[in-house]
C-alpha cells in the first residue's frame, strides 16, 4: 500500500517494464469499453506517458544538434488572450543551461537515471534531455517562501508505435528537503520521501483529445489534496514545440498553466507548514517507448518569489519592473506568454486615460555592450508597438528606450542575477 501511495504522489516512482507489459491490453480495452472510473484511474496511473518523437542520440562531444520531430510554430500572442499568469518579483533560481557542457547533466543537478544537455536543430538555446524511468532534482536550495512562481519551457517529442495513443506520463513539482541538501542522494529513498512535503502535477498525455492531468499535495507524510484526473483536451496541441509551463502558489492557492491554458486554479491545496525549496521532474517508464522514439526536453527554468502588484507599483510608486516579458533568444520578437503582463499594462492605461508611460529595456552583461544596448532599444520599441497594435493604447502616451546592461539590479556573475537584469521597466511620466 505504501508503494501504491508513492506511485500517485512522487515523480520518482515508475512502473517496471514487466508490469507495464501486463497492462497494455487492459489499457486498450479500457479505451474501447470505457471501464468504470476506478479501474480507469488505476490503469491510467501506470500507462499514460508523454509523447515523443524519434530522435537519434546527439553527438554530445561534437555538439551535433538534435532534430525533434516537429517544427510547428509557436502559438501567436492571440492564443494567450486569456492567460493571466504574472511571475514573482525576485528571481530565486534560474537555469537556461547556457554554461553547461553538451552531453552532461547540468551542474548541481542530481538524477537516479541519466540526463544530458543538448542542442536542438529547430529551437535555439540549450535543452536538458530527460529519459523514461528517470527522476531529476534541480540545483536549488533556497526556500521559495509562501508566494512564488515557477516557469519552464518543455518540448514533448516522439512517435507513438502501433498499438497505443498514449505517451509516457511525466510529473513535475516541488518539495521540501528539510534539513538535507535539496539534491541529496538519500532523497531517492522511499522512507525519506514518505515524510516530505510535496506538490506534484501529473500529466497523462495522449495523441488525441483525451489527455488528463492531476494536482496532488502531501504534507508531513500524508496526502493533503488530490484533484483526481482532470480532462485536458488542449494538451495535445502543446507537443512537438516549446510549450511554456507556469505555476503560481499564493499561500494555499495553486494555479497551473500549460501552453497558455489554465489547467488548475484551486484555492486550498498547500498547507501552511510546507517550506518548498526545490523542483523535481520525472518521466515514467512505458513499454512502447525508449530513447530512440521518445524525447522530452526542458530549459529556461525560473523560480521567483513575491506577489507582483502592477497597479500599486505603477500608479502609486511610479515604476513597475518585470521579468515576465520574454523574447526569443537575441531577438526583439516577443514570446506569446508575455501577453499577460502586456494585457495588465494595457488595461491599466485604458482605465487611467491620463497615464503616460516610458518603457525601458534592460539586458544582462552577456555579449557585446553595444549589441546589448541596441537589443534593449529594439525590445522596448517592440513592447510599445504591441501595446499600440494589440491593446489599442494611443502611441503618443508611450515612450521607449533601452539601457542595455548599464543599470543592473542583480549580480551578473550569477544566473539568477542575469535573469533579474533581463527586465523591462514601465515608468510613469
């Protein structure tokens, strides 16, 4: 019974190949005959996996790029029209893998499987490839506090063999390591996990429109909340491309978005005694899949603390600074997930007709000084243009300029400081 509970709660537990082989036929019959919910739930727990696409092993030493099997373009900003996620104010942990070696596990991470940093032919930057049957602890030890946000980009890429429409299930979440270092290898032990505080989101992907997700929390060794399986038909639209995942915790309330879609918004999930301090991710074993026909990749991970108050900051204090407006790498092209912040600014300006705003772009110290200055100017101009065109703000009420790397607010020697410096300021005129 103890092991069954762990299967539902943690990213670490995975079903063995032998067990899965015996359940494959049950899964097929379940889909066709629609067995009762109890059986459906138990089979789903062991069979539902994330989708993948055939990927040959990258040449890790030479840096040869991977070729994910899908190049579907990112959704336009319009697709994020109902997206209302705003990231926390102060960056606690940031990881874009830029300084990690190809073919190796990121520095500071831990796993009881294998993982490796790779590059992908169709997508910029570096990505950490995760494998079925593996669990990963990220390299953070700082407490998140009671109000925080978590973001990352994830690519689910693979080819389903004949006989299944399901993909290997994967989980992501956060936990409290107590007095131990957050990546301590002893945390793989069941006895260690049983008394931990955990918040976990389990995904059960399908190539069609019957994907599911479950939100689960555990406090001091006991289950404190379970949403049960929640239908998530839009999940299949997030495969084969970078999909943005966002989690917001405000005391007991938890909200989760995947690729612009709000999956959960539940007011009472997290207990008051849960001091989360690290992230965990895991991919289940699934008999149909291996590393030749499945890949799952993560990058651009960020944890931020605090609850941003755009209205108070801009109207009362005269300045609002955010790391929530994101751009393509070395580009002024605004990512779709930035629309929530732009919409917030746009609504404020519509409500306050006399409000005039200067937009200031900032960068980290990575790269050439002059190039950073020019990039910051272009990004500020792109934000101005988006507010005018997409949010119908009069152009004469907006100014745009760039400061490049000249006004850092964080330490450019750390990844977290660099992430904090890549920001946009809105100054009340």
